[in-house]
């Protein structure tokens, strides 16, 4: 395995400071440098038994409605010494980019490490499905083998409520991609069964459960009346006080003063409403609350919350509070963007009297073929060269291996010094002319060197094409492949070893990209 520091990949100042644990971070994240830092939170965490009962009952019902066996560790949630560690994501088609899987793997790994350190407690890895999100474009496509599978159409309702039949064309395309490759049979069979479920939330739960059941993962859909009943006081608080905007603006000021840029600007009201099949933003104007073409008084909205809290849906800034309200949660495992916007929420958590969890950066993974890694090293290329800009790397290789290496600046300085001495002794007025002519000469030499590099690359076209292909298998155009390509080809090639290798390599506090070979 190759380990590359994330500092060599990401450029966000906030993220780099989060990774290096700078003192400025303490105001935004109570960051755990080690598993040992969880002890205080575990000792202090209190979660009402009534909420635990609701949690186990709702999750049980969701699993049974999907035709799935109940997770063996589900009933542990009724015990006061049991906690969750959670990640979440949109319900992307076939999981979308690989980091969908990486987030879950990181969460399972963290739960296992916590159990090793605190054996008297139970830690359940939990996947929060973003069933209430209504951004259909975010979930409707996936890249496999450099081909995009996309479900066309428009949809404004919560994606978890979309009927699975809407996505059936995608499973046909997946079958077609593997029609001559039996290695896809196992995963396609899982997806086919999942696609027989009525709703997209059930479909996603089904296949995620099948991939991760043996690791104790629990999949949760928070689009539930019983869960919303637990959160309705906070929903009403948002209507009465619009506290999220006030608290986030306060946090944003701290973030700006610390030299960072806030990720999200809050709205006056951070709620949606499920309205005739769509998820509509609630807009406040002149003390009236507009939902689509309807409008209500504050009193009416509060009555609606009391009667039917399930119709109200938190936005991206309020959702984390909902999560922590209904789960006995210790940590949220998120990606770079999530780490940044959670930093805006600490004041909102305190205002609503909801515990703020540890926010942990997920593992990042990449894959390289064993034969490609062997070729790379045989050609005396360093592991870090995988992340050097292709044009810079190819130039470096050419100048090192070919007899065309010369330092333009040094060569010119030598000439400049000799001629400058002659000018100084004879006619100093020619000094400016010398600099002008030398600049022209420098530009010409740079151009000549560039053409020599290009000519050499053309002669070794296959060699440099191989370099580019290997680099692009890990990072392409500055974007890690885990953020673009599907996990499906790797799973079909490696089977269950794919997830096992990821889990074995997971080291969630290492802040490194782990490059595995296959």
C-alpha cells in the first residue's frame, strides 16, 4: 500500500488546518487526534431510553418492509451503553462515485476501533440515507468503464419516495456492460433484487445491506413520522426563532475572522415542506409562510408541525441536528465538504441543546493495478510522481534521460556577466539593450527546449501514454478517481475481497490517501 499525505492533494486552507490540527480548529471541531479522545464523550453521553425504543422500532419496521432480516445488533440500541457512529450520503445510482463506499468503510472501521478500545460499550456503524433530498441530478448518473449511465427526467419530490421503476433503464444498461463478463453476475443479481423494491429508499437499503451486513451496518431512513415527532420541538424552534440563520451567521463570522471562507450561507428559514408530491422550500415574508402557492401564519405553521411533523423536512444545515436528535451518536464521518460545513453548526447545536458529535474525515482510497505499479517502479518513478502534473513529470523525465538538459537561467547568467563586464568597461549606455536582447534570447531558448522535450516525447509516445494512463487511474484533471468513478468494476473484479481490502487498509485518523493494488 502507498500512503500519500492529503496535504499533497487538497488545497483548501480549512481542510489542511483540520488535517494538521491547528489551534484555530478548536473553536469549530472538538477533534479527536486518537481513539482515546472519545472516552470523555462516551462517559458523558446520555440518550433517553424512549428515543432508543422509537429508533429500534422504526428501523425494524423499515427492514421488515423491505423483506430484509433484522440486523443482529439492532436490539443493542436499546441498551444505554450502545452508541452509533454515522455517515450519510445521497441515494446515488449504483452508489455513484467510489467514495460512497469509502464513507461506509470508514464508519465501520471507526466502530471496530472504538469497540477494541472500549469493550464494555457497543458501537454500531450507521448509514443515514439522504432520502429527503430532492436533487435528482445528484443521484441519477454513474460512471463505469468511462461510460455514463444516466436516468433522464426531472423530479422534485424526495428521492427516497421515487418509485424504483423510474430507474429500470439503468439496470438494463448495467447488464449490457457485463454481458460478456460473468464476474458481474454476483453484484448484478443483488442490484436486480434491489430494483424489485417499490421505492428508491428500499432499493438502496437492500443493496447496501447485502454488501455490508456482515460488518454490522445499520441503514436508516429518517423520512418517518415517528422520527419527526422526536424532532418537532426543534422544527418549531426554527419557525419561532429562526435560530439556524442567527447561529450560523455568528459561526461564519468566527470562521471569516480565522481566515477561512464559510461553505454555506444560511436562509432565514431552513425548512422544506412535503407538498403534493414535491419538496418545497418554506419562505418567510412579512410574517407569512409561503409553501408553493399557499401561505400561512406562524400560528398555522406551528399547528401543522404539531399535527403532522412528518411533512416538514430539514435542509442541509438543519439535517445534522435532526440526525443527532434521533441517534445516540458519537461521531459523523464525512468528506472534505462536510467537514467544512459542519464547522458552521456548533453554535446552532448549542442553541438547540443537542450534543455536537466528533466530525471525522473519511478515508480516501485509490487503486492501481499491480502490473502498473511494478512498471512504474521498474522505470525508476517515485510513488509521489503519481501526483506530479503530467506535463511537468514528462519534462522532468525527458530532461533527466536525454542529452537535452540545460539550465536556461544559468547559461544566460554566465553570458550576461561576461558581456556586462565588457559594457561596463566601454559603454554603460548599452546595458538596457543587453537586457532586452538577452530576454529575447531567453524566450527563444525556452521555446527550443520545449520543442526538444515535445520531440522526445513523440519518439517515446507509448511510454508517456502509459504514464498518463496510470496517473489517470488515480487522479485525473486534479480530481481523485474516487470522486468520479463507480466501485462496480472493482467489486466485480475482486468480489468480497474489495471491501475486505478497504477495511484492512482503513486508518481513519491517518489523513493520507491509501493507494491499494489489485
